[in-house]
């Protein structure tokens, strides 16, 4: 039977990694974002099924050691089909807040939230526009490509930067990528970062000059994700 780890890899994560604020009484600051906690969900594996390739790896894509005791008690056997709806449980998200990227000044701040794959698109749009104060875009620019790193000629990099930023600024577009620092997504990130650094000060006070880059990555590939758990500014 086909190994299911590749199709569901990193969609969910373990309770041990993330369960550290569930049930805790919220502070005044946390209450401001309680709508996020009530609305958005995350997925946690609750049924360990050994991968056909590695008995210590679950078909959900996570290692055995990162599963909760409950998930290990419900161990399946090799060859069983792992299904998100059947073998994972939905719980309130506990990873959301704001972080600041070093080296780009105070203007380089970004919101983040961890959500389930089946999140209501209307709620996601409300989060972006009403809670995070982004203007509704006239255009969406989705940048896709391989995650393999490659060298881009300086002239081509300049063309990419100028064309992408001009399109985004003149239309008020949102640029959407896979959210990783690899491949074509890395070059897009560098272009937007360069614009942010060069536009410090008065320019960024004008919404028309701001470029909104939205990265959508699977939770399991996010570096240092443990420190993102908890709704507070990082």
C-alpha cells in the first residue's frame, strides 16, 4: 500500500510541542485577541500509524517521539491509511501574535497565526482585513516555484524586484508565497525586504507605498516554531 506520509507531511504536530496555554486564564492583552483563539483551529495527530519507510515516523509526517501518549496508545499498523479527518483532532490555535525581523528596523513587523487546513476562508479574510487592518486587494499575485535554491543574475534580480513591486504598489495587490526562505520564494522575500528598508520613514506612512507579502507554509517546516506558541509579541 502507498505510503501516505508525503501527502500529509507536516499538516499537524504533537500536543507536547504546542499544548502550553490551553485552558489558561487569559490576561487583558490576551483578551484582545480572544476572537482568534475562539475562531481558528489547529490539527494534532491522535493516532500514530507507522510509515512504510520508517517505523518511527508516523504517516502524518511527524516522528514518534513528538506524539502525545494518547496518540501512541492508538497505534495503527503499517499499511493503514492515515486520514486527517479520522486520525487528527481539531483544537483551538495557540500560535498567533506579532514578530519583528531583525536587521530591518521597527517597520519590519509581521503578524502570524497557525490555522487548520480547513479554515473558513471568510474568517481568514476577516482576520486579514478587519483585525490586521489590511486593505482589500484589487489583485492577488501568487508566486509559485520550486524550493530548490538557485542563483539569480543581478540584472534579473533587479527586473524581478522592480516589476513585482511596481505591480503590487500600483494595484494594491497582496503577494502570496509558500512562506519559506528557499528557491523563488527567497528572492521574492529579499525584494520586499529591500523595499521595506529603503522606504523607512515617511513613505511607509502612506498605505499606497506598502507592499503586503503573505507567506503560507505548513507548520512543521517553520523554524523555531515552539517560540511562536502563545499569543504575545515576539
